[in-house]
C-alpha cells in the first residue's frame, strides 16, 4: 500500500522505533515479569487447563493442543501452543486463512474458547520458554495477509514489529484491533498500535495492558 489514506503510512514512527532501545535493566525486568507471570499463571490455571482438556477431547476427535508456526523475535519462526478450537480435519496449520464470524470450522467448545480467549492461554508456555512475552505485538503466521496481500507489501514497516518478542496480548488488542485484517483500515490500525507500543513501551504500560486484557477479553470477550 503506497498512499497515506489513514494517516499512518509515514516514516516518522519507523524512525522512532529504530532509535528506541530500552535499557538493559528494563529488559531484565521485563523478562523477570514474563517468567514470574507465566509460571504463576500456569500453576494457577492447572484446574482450568484440566477441565478444558477434558472438554476438548470429549467433544471432538484430535489433540488437545494446536501447534502453529509463528514469527518471533527478529522474524525467527517458532511453534506456538493453543487449545484446539477447530475440527481437526479443518485446522489450518498455515494460519493464512483467517477465522471469520460464525466460522463452520470451529467446534462448539471452540466457540467458547475463542470468545473467552482461553484458547490463547497455553501460550504462557511460550512465554516461560522465552519465545514470547506477556505483552507485545501478537505473533503472526508466515505469509500473514493484510487487505488481501502480504503484510510486508501492504506496509514496508511491517518487519519492524519483529524487533521485540511477540506477546500474548498487546496495545492493538486492548484498543479493539484484533482478529481479521482483511480490510485496509483494520490492518493499518493493527500495525500502527504494534509499532506505537515498541516506541513507547514501559513496565507501567505493560501492566495497564495486562489489566485491560483481563477485563476486556476474559470478562467481556468477543473473539471468534
């Protein structure tokens, strides 16, 4: 995309990100928060994980967890974990075909998982392993589309979002830009907030995003 329809396709934000470099102590503190949060989260969620695993196995054939390749720090590909929410013969390992409202591929328990965002909780394992962070741009699959074209063609700044670890939640998500990126506005805004987070990231911002995520997604979840 070459024009500036939505006001976000300028170079200022890109230059700010290239200059943004948090201190060593900030990076250590963020990793400490990730380790502590993911460990305590996994420990506290054992009963919920057990219940969901039984529900998934008893309502459809296939594994409990769905594994998918995503881009991580510096574009390195890693495997993410999610609770399986689709019928196994309809799962899209590539992830290029985005989920839509009333998607027939989704199981009954899968609709609950996506609406509550409980399907994302196994990514706490990725956080504990150091592949993801609690907060950051959501990890995208290789070949992610935006407005019907590869994201990097849609906006040349796209690769800048890989300068930090991806997150379970992020600034784009708490501002309402999650899910599909099939239209230009949604794709532009998602990338804008991802890059804005990299520019202004801080521990206080991370805590605010985590709190807002719990309120918006787990209690008022509208995912599909």
